[in-house]
C-alpha cells in the first residue's frame, strides 16, 4: 500500500538517495570500467586476464568494505560514512587517472577503490529511506534505486565521448568529478526523521498496550471463580 502522506513527507530523501546511488560505486564503476580496457592495454600492457583480476579485486574489496560500512554507519552515522565513501570514490578515480602506470598499481588501486568506496554504495541510502517510510517502504526503495539504472544508461555514453576526444586519463578525471558531485548534497539534504516521528510510526501507543493487557482479563472478571475469590490474574 502506497501512503501519499509518507511520499509527501519523504520525497526529498528519495531524490537525494537516487542521486547518491547514481554517482556512487554501484552506479558508475562496473558500467564504465570496460570502456578503458583498450587504452589501458596500450598504455600499461593490461591483458584480459589482468583486467579480469582487477574486477575480481574490486568486487572482493566491495564485499569486505560493505560489512565495514554497515558497522561504521551504526557507530558514526549515515551521512559521515557516505561522505567518506564519495571522497574515496572520487580519489580512486583520480588515482586511476594520474598514478596508474603499471598493471600492479592498477590492481592495487582497484582493490583499494572497492574497499573504501563501498561506503558510497546503497547501504546508507536504503537505511535512511527505510526510516522515512513504513507503508510505502518498498515503493520508496524502488524509486531511490532507479538512480543506478539511470547512471548505467547515461554514464557510459558521456565517458566514452570524453575518452574518444581527450583520452582515457581524461575519462577517469570526469568520473572523479561526477563522484565528487555526490559529496555536498549528502550532509545538506540526506536527513533522518526525528526519533519522535519514527517512534510514533513504528511503536504501539501505551493506551493500546493497556487495552491489549486488559482484554484477556475480561473473561476472568466475568467468571464465577473471579466473583468468588476476587482474583484478577496477571493484569
């Protein structure tokens, strides 16, 4: 069931989560890295085997980093962790553009990028969206994650054009700028609902709890044993 009230109240969170997921590691990396293979082969001797190893290392980094991301969010808060992830993501692309001159350096950067930039993935955004929505949570999460699909469709076209015109290092620099564009909006607009509002939507009121407690006592109060003994049971 879609709640219009929840959508009206939480749409800014959906928008910023959609944008953040688009410019994070889930929206950009795997959909654009294949555009650089031919140029990296000519520049640093990157073979298909080495390229595959790079994908394996970045995936392993993301797998390990995502666990750390979840723990960090619980300890430091969502916004700080996402900002760290976006900074790491932009720095990783900057490193690919400037210091990668051998295959081992490429592989090391790929692993570090996956591990550190995993904090820019969907974990923090989905957590925040889930706090804003109850009845419409699935719909809201679906809307927020459309940013990944949009990035997958648009980013390769933009980056490929840059590579053709200005070279592969320029392509990585453009990706660094795109990743960095997700830093400022997060602390400015990605906000969690107040504790009072969240509690009101997800917990049962004291009066309701009292009613739930008294209901089992009604039959007892009407029983002959209650009349005779005055026993009231647990309630």
